[in-house]
């Protein structure tokens, strides 16, 4: 799939008030994230390097011990295994997250979600 219309990607709820459309290649993954008002990105870490770009809205975001409000046009880098978290006071917030290598846990959930969604639509 060399070309993708982001607006047509099925969305998976990663956690409450956080939806993501995912596109994955062999060595990286794009997650088009939409966070609603009151969304809390729980404190977590993972072995993947992560970069992000805020496309719309603002959120409070903490990477390690550094916390700040980030908005449109601001990017961030999260090294592997560094704890990070966030909170949305007013949504929606749209973010492009990039993971390397791809997060297989997200891809597996996304594939199950889209297969179930397609089967449900075909059975209606």
C-alpha cells in the first residue's frame, strides 16, 4: 500500500478517548492519533523509538522528567524505554506518531479490529 488516504483509515481505540489509524511498513509505523477532551495517555514506556508531530490542538506531554504543552507544528522524540505520558485539556488533538521498529502489539490489535469491522459490515 504505497499510498494511503488518512481520512479513510479505520480507527482503533488504543485507550479511552484515543483513536488511531495505522499504516505500517517493514521498519517503521505511522499512527494517526486523535485524542479527545479529557484523554489521558497513561504513563508508559516501550522498546520502540517514537517521534511525533502535533498537527492540531494542544496537549500536556511529559517525556522522562521534561513536561510541557505542545501544539501544532511542534515535534518530539522519545528514545526507547523512556517513560512518557500526556493529557488533553481540550480536544481534539491530532498527532502523527512514528515508531521504529513497528509496534507489533498495535498492528495485531488493528488487524483484528479492521477484520472484525469488515466482517460485521459484510454481515449487515
